[in-house]
């Protein structure tokens, strides 16, 4: 479902209950997902520190939807979440503006 014949890249990744030892692999996979639009990480012990380590990967994907429920994040993650939201919001605005100039 996440891979389509006309789009040879991963669009959606959904992870639930991932163990801490697998987070380094997830980061490597995320860094390779240049077309990832939806990222769902649920009920994982991600925590504030690991979210910081995933930040470059999340900024490298054209994310439209991110779900991080049950990942033991605190207010310390608010700044990084704002960075992700602001970056992708600006990116979409720029793409829309560039596309509108073509008309």
C-alpha cells in the first residue's frame, strides 16, 4: 500500500511498539526516504533525546503528516516539533509560490 507502481518510493511509514535497539536502523531508513509524506510512530519509547537524533531525517523528507503518539515526549520536544512544522510549512509555501509563477 505504501509503494505504488507510478511512485517508486516509500510514501508512508507506520511503526508501533518499536524497541529502543531498533531506533538507529529507523534513522538510517528515514534518511533514505526522500519521498516520505506520512510518518506514524506510536507507542515507542522514542523520548526527547531520540527525537532530536531523528530531526535531520525528518527535515530531509517531504512530510505532510507526522504522528508521534505514545512516544514519551515531553515539553522539551516542543522546540524540535516546531522546527519540523515550520520547515515543512515554509517548504510547501515555497513550492506553491514557485508553481504559481508558471501560470
